């Protein structure tokens, strides 16, 4: 999924970059130029919600759309309470993802 999403986003007119982990993203220096993040809840090393908290700690207000395969209402409630722009359950459609991105960008 990490490799196919950037292609879909580029085809839809977005500039997109994929990172193998939260730490790779944090050390890339891209946080200041990022308009929206799509994060899996479960990522290697630092989880998506942990990255969300780290960005808040650093004062970075980036809209985040979470994706997950787990239907866990506690996770949904947690990430939305912490300010996530949305949460999509896998498998999701291209239309749903693009709509979530549009909503996230309009809200920021």
C-alpha cells in the first residue's frame, strides 16, 4: 500500500512521498512542507498515533488521515480526539481516500 498510494495521489494531482517509518519521516525534514499525512495506525517502530503525538509535541499541526485494518472504536476515538482529520478502514476506495484528503486540506 505504501508504494501504490503515492502513485494514486500523483495521478490525482498531489505531490506525494512515501516513508518506511515515522522516524524516517521525522528525520527527513519534510514536516514543515507537509500539508497532509496519511498514516497507518500500525507502523514499524513508532505507531501512527505516536507520530501524531510527537508532531503535536513539536508544534506541527498537519492534518492526518489514518488508515487501519482493525475495526477498533477505541483507536478511532483516540485519534479523532487528538485531532485526526479522519480514519479509513481497509480496504477503502480511491474515492473515499480522495474525499478524506479534500476534507482534510479544506479544514487546515
